[in-house]
């Protein structure tokens, strides 16, 4: 019997045509049915590696009607580091590599989805700001 895939590879630019920004990176905490059990970081079921959650913001203003903030899980041995911020902007522009989407029915019976990625990087064409002292003078 064929296995029905649950994760679907998608192109970052197709899902986020206007880009995205990183808000923060934190450990994904494992669910425990035991109340008072010590909290542990989630591990990927296939690789056993740590799971991290990247909180991000969709740059599309229209997305704000549905909640512009979204989360992407990344499996990595160490906490992923967001790209540097650019031009004094408070958030770093980001592009997720190896992005996948998993559709599911949520507890209210509505179709929802979750994202996973292999990593994140500065978007092509974006330039990070240089720290003070590294700026070229106009003289």
C-alpha cells in the first residue's frame, strides 16, 4: 500500500512572495501528559536532533488579516542563528531553506497548517548592515 505524504515541499517565494522577518528563535518544548513533569526540548522523531521554533512575520500586509505571525520548526543540533538585521530595521529579513508545509484539521475542525524548514538565511539580494566602524566613509 502506498504511503501518503503528510509534508509537502514548497518554494519560499510562493508562500511568502513579499518575504518574511525573524522575530525570535526558541527551543520547541516537548508535550507531556504528566502534570508537573520537567520540561524537555522536543526532539525530531526521525533523527533524534533538537527542534527549534522560529517566530516570524509575513511581510505581506494582507496576511495581517489572518495573523501575520507564523512559526517554522527547524531541526538542528544547535540553536539556529537568524540573519543579521539590515539598515536599522528592527527585524532581520529571512528566507527559509527546504520549506515544507503540513496541512491538518485543528481542534475546531478547520484546516490549518504547520511549517518546517531545513534552515534559514539572508534573502537573495538583501544586504545586512555593517557594524559601526566597518561603514565606508563617503570622503
